[in-house]
C-alpha cells in the first residue's frame, strides 16, 4: 500500500512539473509574440509622428490627429530632433 501511495505521489509531481514546463513555454511564446506586435505598433506610431512633424504640424495637432497623449508626441519629437 505504501508503495502505491509513493507511486501516486510521484505521478502527481510529474504532472505538476510537466504542466509548469508547458505553461512556461506558452508564456514565453505569448510574451515574444506580444512584444513583437507592440514593437511593430510603436514603430509605426513613431513613423507617423515623425512624418507629420516633418510636414510642419505642431505637437498638439499631431496628438489630436492621431488620438495620442501630447506628452508622448512631444517626447518622440524631442528624441527625433536630438538624433538628427
């Protein structure tokens, strides 16, 4: 009886470890996918802000047109002008 109990405990531990590994793999894949999507979206938003800035629009106008926070637009323009 004791041997069966120990086997049952080992089986449960194995299931827990297998579940944790599958969860970690799924989490890593989901994180990588979300990071890539967020990066692409941020780069597209930055490109739009810079394009409108180069066309001569003010930060408030850009923020209103793209429905963004004016601080984000001002920060992006500031970093763009520092680099160029």
